[in-house]
């Protein structure tokens, strides 16, 4: 069975854009029409054909311009920010549902953010993950596009073992938490130093293809609040949300 990976956020090279291909196809046609028109114009006896050739040149130019404009619109619809609009909406709903549930249990406002990472092909032997939507719930976070190894963190663990993972640290200082990341989650000290401080709780929910053999991506959530996923109701919500996002992903991509 053919598996379609989730597309990334990098824009395709100009050689693969529809409008550029349309330009390449139009240039020789327009050039041939212009050459024919000029040839006829040089002969007074063939002015009728020259006028016809001029009409052809105008027609070809207008038609080519229309095709190029349509191709540009199609390219814009397949831009990364458009391609993953639906996924952003799905993760936004997941974020809101989990946040509201936990806040109703604790009666305090929750600092929770969520995003989605795709597995970079090949899916049979994944090595890298790529964040493909901005963090929801954190306006200061980096935009989509960053990549990282599947050998680190709970996100990498979820990909390697095809199972959900929850990290709930009880570290009292940021230094202790980073030490835990190195000791328990495969980070180097340099990698741990780059992680946003204070994210002591996290969940990684893998999304598998319909065969259940390949991980397509991971829904990731984290918070600075401790032990927010300890309640059984919160964990059940996580599983249900992960299944819903996974269903959307397998249908969309």
C-alpha cells in the first residue's frame, strides 16, 4: 500500500511551480507567432496574412497570460500556509478542548501550547521531524519549519515506539529539568539548553497511517504547569483528541 507522507513547509523550487512551466510552454509559441508575423509584414503581397498572424500573436499572448494567472492561483493554494490550514484548525480545537477540561478541574488558568510535527520521509526509517504549524497558545514561539532528530525527547520516543508518551517532571529548578532531559530523554546538554525553559509537562501523541505501520506525525502539547495530565479524565481526553486529529490527518493527506 502506497503511503503519502505529510507535506513539509518548504516552498517548492521554481522549476516545480505551475506558473513557471506555463511560461516555458508559452515562450516558443509566442516566439513562433511573432516570427511568422514579421515575415509576412516584410512582403506587401502578404499583408492579409500578416494581419492574421498579428491576431494570432495577440490571442496567444492573452491566452498564455490567462493560463499563467490561473497557475499562479493554483500554486498559491498549495503554499504551505494554505496546505496546513485545516491541520492548524484541528490542533486549535484539540488545544481548546484539553485546556478547558484541565482548567475546569483545577479552576486556574492553564499555560498550554500545542503544535504538530510531521515525520520527514522516508517513513520506513524516520530520522527527522519537522514542525509544520506554529505553536498554538504561545504567540512568542518560533514559526513552523524547524527540524530535529527522532532520537530525542518524548516526540522522538513516540515516533520510534509508535505509542503516546507523557512527561511530567517534578523538578524544582530549570537546571534540574534540563538535567532530566539529558538523563531520561536522550538530549545532549547543548540540545537541552536550546529548549524553552519551564516546559515541565508534555504529551506526544503519534498519528499512524491506516495500516498502523508508519508514523505520519505527532501531536505535541506542553505546559509549565506540573502534573496536568495526571487525572484519568485528562488522559482519556488526550487519547480521544489524538484519535480525532489522526483521523483528520489520514483523510486530508
